[in-house]
C-alpha cells in the first residue's frame, strides 16, 4: 500500500542541533554575564562590602567584651589576625586600649579635635561612623570641616583606601567609650585587570566548549531520531516488516520498542484486513451464488419450486445474516465500545434455556444436546455475553460433531469455580491448529465441506468475552475422538 498523503508538517523547522546550541549558548551567556558582573564590574563594591561587614563584626565582638579583663589580648588578636588597627578612647579622650598593626595608622594619628568631631557626629546622628577615603582625602575632609583649605591629592587609580569605623559604647560604670577600628582597603584595579584578561580567555574557551558539546549532544540525540524517522517514513508507506534500530539512550530505546511493536501490530492488522476481504467476499459470495442459482432454477423450472429448494434459499440467507451479525459483534466488542453489564445470573438456567431452544430447532435434524449438572449455580457476569459464549461453543460443537450428532454440555463446581465443558464427538482439532483457532477468521480446514458453515469469528468472540470477564478457558481435542471446549467462571454464592 503506497500512501501519498504523507506530508511533512512545516510548522516548526528548527533542527534539534540548533535548539540545543541555542539553550547552551543562553546558559553560557548568563554564566559569563554573572561572572563579568561579580568578578569585574562589582568586584570593588563586593570587596568593600565584605570588608565593612567584617570590621563591623569586630566592633561587635569588642563591644561585647568591653568590660572583660582579657580585652587587650582580644584586641591584639583581632588586630593581628585581621590586620585592623583598634583604638578605644574614654570620655576624657584618653586612650583606654590600643592595638596598632598598621604602621602609621590613621586612627592613631588623629588629634583630639578630629576624635571629638567623630564622637559628636555619632552622638548627634545616633549612628556609627563609617568613612572610606584615600589617606589624603580623609585628612582633607577633616580639615575642611574645620575650615582649613583642602589640599588636592594626586589622583592615582590604584590608591590605597582607608576605612575607619567608629561607635560609642557604654561601659559597665555608666561612662562611655569610643571604639575606633581602621583597616586598609587594598585597591582591586590590578586584580580586575587580571580578571578581565582571564575573563576573555574563559569566555572564548566556554564558547568553543559550548559548540563542541552542542555538536556532540546533537549527534548523540538527533542521530537515532533521524534513523527512526527514516524507518517511520517507510512504515507510513506500508513497509510493515521494517525494523527500528535507533539506539543510544533510554527514551530512544523505548520509542524504538514502541515503534517496532506498532509495526508488528500494523502488519497483523494488514494481514487481517486482507484475510477479512478474502474471507468475507468468499463467505458472502457462496451463499449469494446459491440463492441466485436456486432462485433462477425455481423461476425457470416450475417443477423445482419445492419446499426443499425454498428452504435452501432461506438457509443461505440466514447464513448471510449470521455472518453479518458475527462481524458486527466482533467489531463492537473489540473496539471496546461494548462494556460488560454485570449482574448475578443463574448460569445453569441460561445454558438450560439455550439447549432447550436448540433441541427444539434441531428436532428434525436428530441432533441431541445433553446437559449434565448437579446443582443450579449463580455467577456474576454479563448475561447476554455469557450466553453468546455458550451459544457459540454449542453451535460449533453441533457443526463439527460426529455422525452420532451428539453434543454434551457438562457443568461442574469445584472450590467455588464453575466449569462449563462443551463436548462433541467430531474429528477434533489438530495439535498445530489449536493455538490459532481463537484468532479472527481462522478456519482449520478451509476446503472442508462443513467449514463453509462458520465465519471463523465465533471463537474469537468467545475469547474476547471471556477475557473481558477474566475467565480461564481452553480446549482439549483428540483427533478422531472429539473436542472439549471449556471455560471457568467464579461462582457467586
Ligand atoms: P467457525 O465459525 O468457522 O466455526 P470459529 O472461530 O468458531 O469459527 O472456529 C474456528 C475454527 O476452529 C473452526 O473453523 C474450526 O476449524 C475449529 N473448531 C471450532 N470448534 C470446533 C469443534 N467443536 N470441533 C472441531 N473444530 C472446531
């Protein structure tokens, strides 16, 4: 079957490799922007922020231990470990504690006036004092406040800055002390310069890596997809025996399996479709030929207008009806449009009624259907469908039974399981055919005279209904002795 309706959907044409590359590129770009911002643009701010944070925390430690005997040791330790100068001054502007790690430290060189100004600033604003300036600027700034002319320092990009932090704290005796800390903020300009060069290197390397990874990922991801797509196109064109071989990762393996399964199922459907056409046309043609043939004979030859011939026409018409009904049944059941209508039913009664009707119908043909059972049993099942199962099995038994025209239906109950067996005395079924008889349109002996009776659908309907009920079923058949078709269903006590 060639199909011309296959058309590529043009909506989205971007290949997976560009999609992967695009997202990887966005990721790398964000990474580089972040690196640029943190390492280069805001490095100074971040570094200063960290410095301010730590100097404040040292001040907090000193404040907590201001009345401790060990304060001098603590101050020395903080000072040496973190390279900060510390000076604590009392109300009378006398030094209480001093630690000087930075030679020529700003806070040690401050005169009384400068200190007083800081002190009063803190008291006035009720906030700690923080000042970051180049060495010279700081002095100018103080002088300026005192009305002295500022002296412009030479502008130097890599100027060392001094940070001074001060706060007023209360001592145990009620007096106040001014805690001053100072530390050097080394310029980051040279670092930034180094980082900038490094950054360019990193950016180039990352971009090359992105390209390589994108290409690698694409070949890993897209190659199996391309392969599968090629096979799928062939499948769409009707090549059902195509094998999907794309391999590489879990999802693709699963897709492969699914598509292989789909191909197998499609091929089954295709075979069934062909068989259906062959069978149906054959099954329709035979009775129709008979009806037309007999009809013409009866029309042209008055002597042939006998009840027997009319009966043949009626029988053939009935066969056509059966075929159409069976086909409708199976398509309804198998399309899933029919659901089970479960209720508590007397299985024994259902079968007994069925056999009675049959026995009446078959009286003149001398068929004998015997029903053996000990007790009436109830089951929880779909009444219409279960009687269809019994009907199909009994019908087959009648069609295929031996010359004695005997069919026996046996009902037994064992451990709450009801077993129904339909036994005939016919030719039985060959071992190699047994596994196929439940398939749709399967007829064992297509040339056998009696095979023309059936449609090949009966057992398929039985199988579908019993599967829906979750029943066990099967057949034991001995060639030349007969067959025993059985199914089991749970008793509903
Ligand atoms: P059909 O309408 O042809 O009977 P079924 O699906 O009912 O179709 O049965 C499939 C095939 O199984 C039949 O063609 C027949 O060869 C075989 N079969 C079914 N029942 C019996 C039986 N009781 N004895 C022998 N062969 C049977």
